[in-house]
């Protein structure tokens, strides 16, 4: 039986390596048969095939503690990953397909079998192939640890190959990146292709993951010294832009093809119900608590934090990431309410408008302001009207464009750029590596995190809290909190939690939301007691009480630990929030993913990662 399985799988992988039918969007760009790679056109077609997002896996935004996914659990958060988990199997296979193709391209170029190529093109193509090799091996070491190092081994050899130590594989990945850095141009126009800076950025990313601080710092500094990239002028606008000098490697969706990437494959699940969204994937309550105040201090240390008005005096990135709203304890609440009556609301409070409607999660808000008509209309994004909306009172603002309300026309996708690698990450990588080596200076801070903070506060009229030299532990906490604030919903945090070795804290706790109680009628008049036109449940009255007393959505001030993680358990004990599901993470195994079961079945030289 084992021999039969092996024969079947070998045949399947052989087809996969030559056709990859499950990935190909354009069959003409395969370039993977043995008689291929003999001229510039075929080489370039083969390389074009590698720059599809299929070969650059994107982590789920609901794998970490920044997102509450009300619609479904996943294997990462509840700790049920096995060797048959389709994401692990797919990623392993896709990365090795990329390696096989890149090796063939390098071999063809080294042998001179591709005719009519000028040296400059040979170098560019080699650089691109080495870039793919460096990236693929970097990904494999990050998620699987030790892995098979395929230096042009035959398919038969591959099925008897043992895993090489990740240190050796990572060393080879660095070598590939270095060749890519040598061969690739600093800039390129037209189609998105790898550049020298992207190779340096990914090398720095993987070095940081494996705590190779000096390599990470050196690669990041080389990238900074290219003077090619810069921070986008406006943080909120960056994530709606079609291009930017900050975006070093990205994938842009296409509405005509109804193709989106990462978060943008299912935007219906993130937007308000007033435009037929579900708000099923929402910012977590922990994320709301993780942003600092405008003095740079965490909310459990800053005298500026008011738990009854959680968006006031906070890092501006909070309201650019999570849709802000007013509470009755906001200083200008009376003016805010008056503006909806005199029609000045859209001009005075544009940040409180989402997709044409006021965002107001108050359990009293049975109506919201509609910009198009200037009228108050029935709300379908409030628990007063719909128990299945805004489960914790929060919705995503970052990335949201006006066009999102037309998502049905485009198969539920958007054409936002998924920022796979951006310059802000390079700056933060450099700073973190320097701090971990104990060599961080004020100059390092001013050319990295302080530039990023200044951008966040630009045009707000508020001076940004400049980070100053402090102890290694103090800076480590600041860096970790700022990375969370800066890269939210960009599929960065899960990887950060793994490399910091804090996932056993972040993923062994509850994910919270609000009690699902509601008024019981979409025609409720918003009043209580004898003035109410419907019988209100005790559970719903408790929600109203929490709003009235300023304990909505969380109440109180949670403690923030040394890694920037808030503890919301006292708020559950106080009755402000409830557990939706418990996350689970086993530190003895879940810091690595399992080797796919089928590969173990056909190769008795492979060993599984511990615990699987």
C-alpha cells in the first residue's frame, strides 16, 4: 500500500512541477517543461509566472489577536492544526514548486541554453530567480523550521531527502538573496517585479524572525541607504492608494477580473450592515486597548486616557484603523448630536462617516445619519436594530474605500493593494535589531520609529510623542506596541507573535464580544421604562446601562503587560463583555507548522515536527 501511495504521489507531484494546474491563471506562462527556457521570451514568461500572489502566501488576519472572526473559528486560534491542515499542506507544496521552477531558470541561464540574451538581461533574470529561492526558503524556515534543501536534486532524490537544519537552509537563503541583491536593479517600471530593495527587505525580515540581529540590521540599513523608498505622506490614504514609494512588494486586486488578495477577497465580512455587510470580522477589543495615548504611554499608565471615551487622546492610527465613534462622555457630544439635526454633520464630523452613513454602535441608536439625504434613517448596524451586527461595537476602517459599498458588483472583492512588504517594516526591523543588540542610539530612533510616528500625527495639530533612548526592555515594549499599531490587518502580527515567542500568552485567552441581547424590534423607539414601545429584556437593559455609565464596549482600564498585551478578563468579571471563544496554543508544538502527512508517507527520511 505504501508503494502504491508513493507512486501516486510522485506522479501527482511530477504533474504539479510541470503544470501546477491548480495555480495557473495563464497556462501560457507556465514555462516548466524540460524543453523550455531556451530564449528570452520563455525565460521571462516562466519568471512572470512566479510573481503571482499564489507563490507569496498571505497569513490570515484572523489568525492573531487583532481580529474577532464572528463567522468561523480557525485552526490557528483554537489550536487544532494537524499534518493534514490544508493551509500547511498548500504552503509547503507551493513554496517547493517555486523552488523547482527557480532552479530550472538558474540552470538554464548558467548553462547558456537561453539564446539571444544580453548580459544585463541574464543578470536580471538570475536575480529574480535567486530572489524567489531566497524568499521560498525563508518562508519554509519561518513556518516549518528544518526543511529539505533542494539544490537541483532530482525528483527521485527528493523523495529520499532528509530535512536540513534550518540554520543551513537559512544560510543558503541569505546567499540567494545576496545574489539577487547583486543582480537586481534598484528600481523597475511597469509590471511589478523584484528589486534590490525588496530582496534586502525580505532578507531583513527573515533574519529578524530568526533573531539574526546583525544580518537583519545590515540588510535593513542597506535598503535604507538605497534612497529609493520613503514613507507615504498620509497613513490613512496609504491603504487606499494604487501605488506608493512605501510599497516595496505588493499585490493589487483587479475588479474587472473580480480578483482580490488577502483581506480583500471577502470585504462583505468586514463592512457595516447598512450596506449589506456582516461586520463578521471586526477589530478585537484587545486591539482597541493596545494603542497608546498621545503622550506615548499605554492606557494603563497615561493620565490622558478616558475609558468612557476610548478614542479621545489616542494615537491617531487608532481612529485610522478602527472606525471611531462618539460616546455620551465625549466633550463635544452635544455639538455632535446637534450637527445631525442642522445638516452640518458630514462637514464637521467626516471621520465618523462610513460608506455614506454615520457609524454609531450605541445600543440606543435605532437611527443613524444618512449623508446622501441628510436624514436620520433606520439603523441596521446597531444592536438596537440587529443583533448580528458590530458584535463588539467595532468595525474596520483601515483600507475601506467608498467603492466597497458596491462590492456585490465585483464578486465581493476589492482592488486595494495588499502591502506584502513596505518601507515602514524595514525601518522598524532595523530599529528592533539594533535594540536587541544593545546598540540603539537616538539617531537610530529618529530615522526609524520617530519618522513613522511623525507621519501618523501629521496634520492632526498634535505633536507626536518622540521616542527617546531608554533601556532595552523599555524600548522593546515600545517597538512591539508600535509594530502592532502600524501594521494592523496587514498579516504581519501572527508572524511577530511567533518570533517573539509570546503566542502562548496572546493565544491562550478569551476573544471577547458584547452580549447578543437587543431591543427585540427594529421599530423600537429608543426609550426605556414606560416610554418604551416594546418590552425590553434584562440582558438588553444591561447593555443600555453599560452605555449610559460609559462602560461600552469594555469598561475600566485593563493592565498592559511587558509585551504590550492587554488583560481584559476583569472586564468580563464585571459583566461588560462575554467570551465568544477561547484561543488555544501549545508552546511545545505550535511555534512550528507540521510537515504534510502525505510527504511523510512517501519519504521515510522525513521527520515530523514535535507534537504533530
